[in-house]
């Protein structure tokens, strides 16, 4: 909207010289400004997302020895990027 307003004001001023007048040129400038602003915002948003702002999640699962294989298979089917297993030693 800011781009639309700025270009609308400029094109309205120039419209006093042109054939269609300031009102029509102001509206044309507004439409061009809004489209230009949208294009700039869209481009910046695409570049920002390509930088790799990915979220990483760490999940700790406490289970028995019998459940380990089932949980591993479940994580593989959901395309887990990494897995590690830590064996807990029981205290006596």
C-alpha cells in the first residue's frame, strides 16, 4: 500500500501534464505501485525462505527393549533425519 500511495502521488503530479489528467494517472500509478510492492514483498519472502530457516525438533523416547524396533520403524516411515539409541544402565 505504501508503494501504491507513493507512485500514485508522483503519477498524479505528472498527470497534470499528460492527456488523461491527474485522477486517471493517479489511479494507474496506484495500481502499478501496489503491484510493484507486492512483487518486492513476494521476492523478499522467497529469498528469506530459501536461506534455510528450517526448524529442528529433538524427540527423546523412553521405552523398553521390546519396543525399540517398532519405534525405529515408525520413525523411519516418517522420514526421520537422524536416530540414536542410548542404553540406560540400571542402578543396583
